[in-house]
C-alpha cells in the first residue's frame, strides 16, 4: 500500500510506505479512545475510557458533560496508548507514521477534543494528520486481525445509523439503504427505557431477550421499499404491548422485539447480497455486538457466504477502527482546517 499524505501546514508529501503505525483518537460520543495500529490490521495499543457511569444517571448522553469528560480523559488515554506501544512493540512516539482522529458524524463538542489532540500530536511530532469518518471506521473494524478485502456487503448498525453498504473497494462505498426514522441502536435504547432498563439499554435488552420466547408476540415489521428500514412503528407497537399488561412479561417482550429486528435486518441484507452477487458480508457498529443479529448473520455461512464480525471490543466505539480506516481509506479529511460535523448530509 503506497499513499501520499501531507503534514499539517506543509506542501511536502510524505509517502506512507513500509510498516505504517497510525495512532488514532476517537471521541465522537461517550467513549474517549486512543489506539495504535500497524498496517491497518495489527493492534499495538488499544485504550478506551468509557463515560457510561456518568451518563447512566441521566438515561442518555448529555453532550456538554460528555465533551468535558473527553477533555479530562484524552491525555490519559494517549499516555496509556504510548505506554502500551512501548511495552508491546518497543515503539516510541517518534515512530508513529501518522496521527488520526474521528472528524464526524458525532457530537461536535466531543469530536473537537479528539481532533485537536490528534492535530497537536501531528504538529508536535511533525507527522501527517488523517481525519476519518466514524461510519467508515466502524466498517474498517472488520480489517483488524483478518485478511478481509473488498468487495463485500456491510450491515452497519449503531446508535445513530442503520445502513446496508456496498463496499466495492477500500475507497468506494455506496449506501444501498438506511433507516428512514430510528436507528436500530436507538430503537433498542428506547424500548429498553420503556421497560425500565438503565442506559445504555441495548446490551441489557439483548441479555434478557436470550432468556425469553422470541415468538411469544407477533410484532409488526416496518414496511419500507428497497433496502431502507423503519423501526419507529415497531417501537410504538412494543409500547402498546407493554401498556396492555399489569405485569409485563419482560423477557418475552425483549425476545420478540429482538426477533423482529434481527429477522428484518437479515432479510434485507440477504437480498442485497443476492442482487450484487457478493460472497462476503460484514457487520459493524455497536449493535453488531448483539447476540441474535450475530447469530442470524453468521447463519449465512451455511449458504456459502463468508461472514466477518469484529470482536465485541471493536464493535462499540474504539480508536483501533479509526486507525485502520486512516490506513485503508483514502477518502479522508487531511486538511488542517477540517471542521468537525454532526451529521452526514
Ligand atoms: O456504535 P456505537 O458504540 O455508538 C454509535 O456510534 O452509535 O453503538 C452504540 C449503540 C447503543 O445504542 C447500544 O445500546 C447499542 O449500540 N448496543 C447494543 C448491544 N451492544 C451495544 N444493542 C443491542 N444489543 C447489544 N448487545
Ligand atoms: Zn459508533
């Protein structure tokens, strides 16, 4: 892999060749993370500071508080990543090839913290800076410790997004379909809240669902064209169902909700695979940690597909996926004047 990158404030291109060590920062939501990845696939250091404890009491992420917590944590995670890199690979800060950070989509006040830290490191060590799209990064989590190469189909399911993406090459991606209302993770968190589970409800709902009967209640699948999704109707149906009981059969409600979501996702993913004729499929994003979604997507292996899913720690927000993306994807934001962004337009 041969790529040209520019140092900040410099017109002199730097050729990224030979072994490439990228340090990345991730601070788009409620995790402050720093990682160092070799050649896009080998994790040398991976540090994540979670803010879940802080936001738990509010039942969701408060952007202003999150940004301040990132400020407190950012230097700690950078120091720890450098320490791990020294211990694991005898790597010094001067050995880093380029510095990277998530630019968006995410909470702007939060993104600014990681972005400015990475730019400062790039200036200090006189190395290129590479800005990364958070959604691309989630997909790139699948390159870590694997030999995955495009083309493949990706199902991206996170707190903010639900997309089926045709990944034609490392740089060329087309969104074939996405949610027209709630993202899967958002639906999980809202339903979880409705049945009284603390934030973030997704993983807790998943646990309860595994003990319930997935066919206890028939819930409606969102009827939308093509590869698009809709989950807000399902959420309302769960609300109605929950209200109809004096004592809610929580495990069965969770299992039925999970069954409806996962079978909808699988159905659309499968028809996208068939249409494009791909034999490889990946799942990505925080909700890719979900037990039933994983199980259903992995069942495609029985039909001859090769399935990739990152291990849990690289499904939810982390910086290793950002470093991998900075290495593989050339659609990056390398300008010193790059602005953070909250949404993709
Ligand atoms: O990708 P991510 O870490 O952050 C975003 O970029 O959104 O995803 C977080 C989302 C949350 O909504 C969380 O509830 C959900 O992923 N999540 C899960 C599971 N683990 C995390 N949802 C369902 N089942 C899980 N096991
Ligand atoms: Zn994410």
